[in-house]
């Protein structure tokens, strides 16, 4: 059975309060926090980018992996903040991981679902028996223009999944995708910050695609929300995942452990993968997880994961090494708005 | 004046992401023609009300565009633009065209597609209705109406709570209107707690960005299906910018248009049982009620809180039974036409839960900009 062999996460140390951003723009902080449901977000250090963050997550995933890095035969890195327009992040990361040269590498871009697109592609290679092990990474230092609504949530983090056909900690029972040409959010080549279509990013974009993917997944897997123990969604803010979970019939108990957005904001490609990792950190064996990402433009990847007894070992190691998502979130230091601008190279 | 409103039609108002302007127009006009019982070939003129298509969608020449789209090619077709009063002006132009003897039967279409465009572009385009000085100063219409609200508060002691009561009333009415953008009631507390847009106006004091279309078939002939007639159609104008006004606590164009309309119709304020007025912002409804003489200056706010303009508790006149611009939505070019649709529906007695009892005389009031254009129609059975 194909599934997750190991996983790793990286949450940058720095945070900026939503309140500080709001004050800088003479906005009412309580209105912003109430509207978005996010009180603080991660800020990359001045020398961190999508590659360094991806590398940190990948290294952590390898630290729980019993094999060698050279056994990784596919490395796909999803991000919308790849440091280079031309020059792959995946080979930089592969080189630093010691993967060697016998592997397929590619950078992926599909807004906030580029990481999960990589998961599906590696699952396909595994099913076709083209590879035995592959790594999919979602990593971003999310861009947002100062004073744009995105500035309150755009965050940084990375999540890496090693996928294989044996010794899995979570089996991949089913997966599917839902895609359409829906221009809700975009960034043209050479333009520093993304644009978005305001309220259009809601109903016809996020909700239509997440719910569309959910329905396809439920049909394909013959499972219903009540059959799952946990659910994970892309988290552009604190409200959307809660609302889509409610509409689909999931309970707050099923959703709760995945809601990293409340503490770190929206690290774009890493958002849903970080939510999944957060659930994997606490879930018991033999539990089913429904995971649905969302990427603007637009599409959703949907997965059914079922945890195994092997997960307990990784959970234990992650806890011992202060590597749980919750532990990484708790390790933090605040910067003010000016510090945020400096560390994200805006000034 | 006795122009028959033979047919009416309108789309749902709201964020209609899947609807194009052509689709919206088609839905409204088809419904209006079907409602009228008039054959399409009998329509001799088409008046299209729209403000933003040229600026946001780069599509002008809407008269010919929609004549083709609606299967009216060959029919004289006109685009009428008067900012938020475009719809009212187009109805006025349609009425005038019949009164002139040029046409017997015309179609008036109001259509606006706003949600395809970024909010800042919509705000900027809407300021096309303001003066150059206001644009250069960075003013927006929420800001201009905030100046009017603040002036009214200082002169008459009008309160933010009284302004909020307008929005509460109109959301209540909209909750009874299936075609309205907002069909949920709100409370004064929710209005007061909503985000400040331009002090003292909060988010829920402001009408929304809306997609929608409305259409009416007007004719000089009597209609077997509709006994509703336009008995007055009046327009007045004022300075484009607020700086040129003598008073910031009244809209002179509204007063002048209303006076003309009352004279044309031979009716007085006390004869009007219900009115659709231009509540682009809550202060605008208070000004409209005062300026048309449905309430004394400075007293309307207090009375609004008491519910004397609300369905079910109204003492004399019901204001904005459709939900108004605030509750039903404000697709700029369509608004003035929708007001005719609502008043006609009320006079036909087909408004269900929001029906004004024994409705016989109704009025519409449509404003462009911050009061530079005002259009008033009076309709009777």
C-alpha cells in the first residue's frame, strides 16, 4: 500500500502580530482579527527562503527515515516563491540532502496546492512502480503587498512527505483532483506581489473547488464525513476551513487539530500539508484523515489517509526532538512591523 | 401623462459570478416582454441604462449591443448614463420618447456587472460621477456621503444609531424579497459594530457592489395585463461636486424633481403610500424622505428608529419595500429601473409578504452622484 513513510515540517521562529500590521495601516486590529481569525503569522528570517525552509522540513523527514537519502528517486518541490524563476529549487535541495543524481527532480507551481500536486504525482510514480520512494515538499515564503488584505495572513513554512510502498505510517487509500480555469489570484512573471479578485476568491474559487474535490473524493472512496476521524483543508485564513468543514458536514472536533492557521497564518503551498502533519503528530493508529488542498487558478487535491501502527515511532521521535508541529509553533520570537518588512526584504 | 407600465422583469441581484451582462440583460428583458404580452416586434425603441461598462469592461455602444443581443436589431437604441441615476434617467427618456409621439412602445433596460472587477477599480470608476476637484482630492462616494451625514448630525443632532436604523429596516424588507442581494435581517448593534468605511458611515451603512438587471416595457396603449401607469416623470440637476452646494443637509435636485413630479401627477405627499428612494448610504434615505417632504427636516432619524417607515408598523408611507439599494443591492444602471419594477409589483398587489396594503400610488427616487442628478417618478393604478 502506498503511503507516507516519513514526514517533516519547519516553522520559522519569527512572528508578527496581526495587531501590529493593523496598527501600521491605521486599521482596527479587532476588526481584522475577527474577520480573518488569525492573530499572528510566521516571518522568515532574513536569510530564509522557500529553498532553505524546504530543506529544513526535508532534513527533518529524513531524520525519521530508516533508509538513505539516495533511495529517494523523485523530488518534487511545490512553491509559489521559488527563489529562482529559472533554476530548480528541487535540485538545490536534492544536492544538499545527498540524494545523488539518480532521481527525477521538478519544481511545481499551482498557487497554494503545488505541494499536494507533487504528492499526487509521486503517488502515481509509486503506483506505476517507476520508483520506490519519493519526496514531495510544499514550501513558501508567501508574498503579499504591504497594505493588501493578504498581508495579515501570508506566512512562511515548509512541509515534506516521503512517500513509498512499504513501512508506511499513513496509507493513501484514495485521491482525486478538481480543477478549473478560475482566475481568483495570480502573479504575472516579473511582478513581485500577487493580485487577487477580492471576494471572488471565496465562493466561486475556494469553496467551489474544495467542495467539488470533496464530493469527488467521497464518491471515489465511498466514504462520508462521518467515516473520517479528522479533516484537513487549505487554510487561507481562519474562517474558510471552518466554514467549508461545516458545509461538508465535518465537526469542529474532526477539524480542530489541523488548524495551524490560527497560529502561523497561511504558508501557501505548505498550508494543508502542515495541517496534515499537525494531525499526524497527534492521531492514533488506524484513523482516517480527509485532506483537501486548494490552489488558486484553480484546483483542489483530495486525499484519504489511514494511519498505521508505525506512526507511533515517528510521533515519539518528533516529540523527543521538539519537532512536533505544536512544538515548532511554540518556539517563537516576535518582530514588530518594521522588523517584518526588513526580514521579508520589503525595505 | 399616462404611460402604461405594460411589463416588468428583473434578475436576482447579488454577486452573480457566473452571469455576463448579456445574460443578465436577456433574463430581465425576456421576463419583461413575457410579462407585458407585447410582441417583440412591437418594441420601437430600446433605452439601456448603464454607468460602468465603458470604464471597467471597455465595452461602450450598449444600445446597439443589447439590441442585437435581445433580437431587436434595427430598433433605435440608446445608452443612457447618469451615474447611479442612469436607470431613472433611462425610464424618463423612454417616457419622453412616447410622449413626443415618436414611439408607441419602448423597452427600458438597466444592467450593471460590477463583481468582475477589482474593488479599487470599481471605486475609482464610480468616482467618474464626482467632480474633478473631488477626484483630485482623493474623495470617494462613501467619503462624500460621510460629509453629508456629518453635516446632518451637526445641524439636526442625527445619530449614528438613527442612520443604522435605515439599514436595519431595509434589510428587514429585503429579507422578504427573494430577488434581493441580502435576505438576512440585521440589528442596529451589527451596523454600529461593522467596519468604519468613512466616519460616521460603517460598512453596513453602505449599499453593496452588485450585479443585476431590470427591464420595463412602456407603452402609450392600455394594457390588458397591467393597470399601472407612470403619471409623473421629472428630473433635476445640481452641481457635480459638494463644494458648489449652498447646503450640505439637503439635495436640491431631489426637492426640485419631486416638486415637478407632484405637480405633474396632481398629487401631494400625503397621497403617496410607498416609495422606493435612493439609499446608497443610510444618510441618503434620510435626506430623500426629508427633501421630498415625507418627513420634517431633523425628525426623520428619530421617526426611523420608531419604525414609521417600516412594513407592518408604517404610519403613513412605507420606504423601500424592496430592501432599497442597501438590502436589495445596487447594480448602478439597473437600480432606477428596478425601482419601477418594485413599485409596479406593489401596485399590482403581487409582492407577497412585503406587500403594501391597498397600494394605489407609489413613487421612485433615483439619485446620481452625491445629488447632481435626481429623477422622480410617480406611478398609480
